C-alpha cells in the first residue's frame, strides 16, 4: 500500500510539474462544453435553485446536487479520450 | 513501462488502471466544482437568470429544429427557383443569376465592359454627324475607315490638348511630304501613296480608272484606294480627273455635276488657303451656322476644341475642297457663299470596333476636315 500511495503521489507530482494536469483540465472543460454537458448541468442548476429559492442557495447545496449528476452525465467519448491520455502520460513518465 | 507490457503484469495493471481512473475522477470533479462556483456566483450577483424573459418571447425565439429550415425557422433556398423580370431587357432571369445579369445589362458593374458600350453608343450617334467630314485627303494611305479614325483621333486629341508633342507632330507632318512617319505609332503610313507628278498621262489615266486617285492636299499623293473609297467623294474624284486629264475626263460611275473648276484650284491654292485660315479664325458658335446642315453644325460645335493648333497649320488647298457640304459653316460672312450645290449625302461605313480601339489619330486631320466643312 505504501508503494502504491507513493507511486500515486509521484505520479500526481509529475502531472502537476510537467503541466499535464492543467492541460488535461482544460481539455476536459472544452470537451464538456462542446458536447453540451455544461448547458445540461446549468439547466439542472436552475431547477435546484428554483427549488431552494434564489436567495438561499449555497455552494454546498449546489455541489451536493450537481456533482453526482455531473459525473454520470459525462459522455463516454470524452471519458475514453481522457483515460487514454492519462494512460499515455503514465506510460511515458512512470517508472 | 510500456503500454504493450501492461496486459502482462496483472496486478500492476489493475493498480495502474485504478490510478488512471482516480486521476480521471479528480479531473471530472474539478470541472463540476468549477461549474458550481460559476453558477453560485451568477446567482448571487443576479445575472444567472438574465437570459430568460417572459414565456411569450421565449416561445417566439425558440430554436427551430425542422428539416429544411434553419434554427430561426427561415427557409434557405426559397428564392433560388424564382425568376425576376429584368427592368432593362424585360427578360425573365433566374434569381441567383439576376445580379450578374443586371451588371452586364445596365453596363454598370466592374466587368460589364461599359467603356466599349459607351463608345458604341457614341459612335452610333456621331456616325451621322461625321459623314460630311470624310473629305480629308490626308488619309490616303491608311487602312481604316476614316470615320473611325476621326472619332478616335478626336478622343485622343481631346486628351492631349496641351502635350508638347502635338505641335511637334503637326510641324512634322507639314514639313515632310511622303516620308513614312513610322516612328510615331499614331501617324499614318504615307509611303503607299503615289505622286501624280511622277506618272505619265497614260499611267495616270489607267490609274484613275481603277483607283480613287483623289489628291491629298498635304502630300500631293493620290489615294490608292478603290473608286468607292469612303474617304473621298465622287466630286473629288471627278475633280482630280478633270485636273489631271483635262475637261474630257472619263466619267466616274457616279459622277456629280458639281462645278468642277471651283472645286479644285491648285493655282489658287495660296489664296484659298489664306481664305481657309482666315475664315477659320473667328470663334464659331453653333448658332451661327443656321444655314448649314446639321452635320456641319456638329463639326462646328466641336471646333472650338481644336482651335489651338489651327493657326500653325500650313494648309494646302488640295482636292476636294469644293465637295464639302455646302453652305457657310458658321460665323464668317466675309467670304461669299460658294455657289456649290450640296453634295450628295454620304454615309460612312460603321467602323469596326476592333479597329476603333487601335486608332489614335492626329488632330490635324480633323482640323482640316472641319475647316473644309465651313466652306
């Protein structure tokens, strides 16, 4: 387990150091907007807000409502592409 | 560790995959959080619901998703198959071809060759007015019809009124009889003419039976064109024959009964020339030529433009003076009107547009012609 966590830590560090993490983030954001995921989520947000009342919405409310749905709504193609990129990175830079 | 190796090492592989998935989840959560913050800020700042209006407007601008229409509900190819009537030529043109057609039809677009059309139009207008000015003996040897040259000449001369070259070329022409002015592309080739002094009487006679023979007042050469050449009138041809062969000259196919001796006075050349010049000098206004024909009128109205070079002209009285349009063109009343019957109306052949494009004629010809017209 130690090894594993050490490995994980190393890789995370590597990701951040080399700027790959940022690149992946941007890539994901762009893809999600492109495929309409963002608009879907916004619509859902509207419902939540209307439910909770405009004045009393908190970040926590939104996070709790949005994140599970968000994770589920990511299109497969986007997911696959990202996984592939991560794997490629690992393959290139892992020990 | 390479990708190819991964399937082999089982536990590592799963761990790696788990790792990959972990990283992926982190990224997705990051994105979701980002969205939440964005929305929350928009809500608190009050701009989250700005893109929403009342239900009515929302319905109006809803995105349309039908086949054959765009998202606004507009049809794309609606006007493609319709036909419009052209206001100019009254034809039915397809809508997509309508704009280019108008461009050509009205002669206003960039690709519409409007210069050529304009010239065409002005040629048609001017061909009648210039028919009386074809008696210019200077153009013995050119290949183009005279009218085209004159019109092109006029244009060129109008352009280059003050060019220093102009006076040079005029003097040049006056001074040199018969030398080919080949250096100047705007000059005619005078070499092809024949000087009547060089021919014997028999030769002259035979020459005159086949060819025009009208003698240019400037170069003393005889026109080598056919007997029906449009530059010279039959009167001129008769006059030449009388002059060269005596009063018993053979009759031309269309001989005129013009008073011949008056029409061709070489001995009186100088007097005539001075008369011409003198007559020419006052500014002639179209209104003065009330007695002249309309054609003369046209030439008169154009004359003020060419007034500049005239005093420098050494006009030789040449053949064909008498065959000008009758009546005193404009202004000068001191010379008694010549008792010439008006010549038969002569019409130029319509110049070839192609030739017209290439012609640039010197001013002197037009001046001489116009001068003769006033007699």
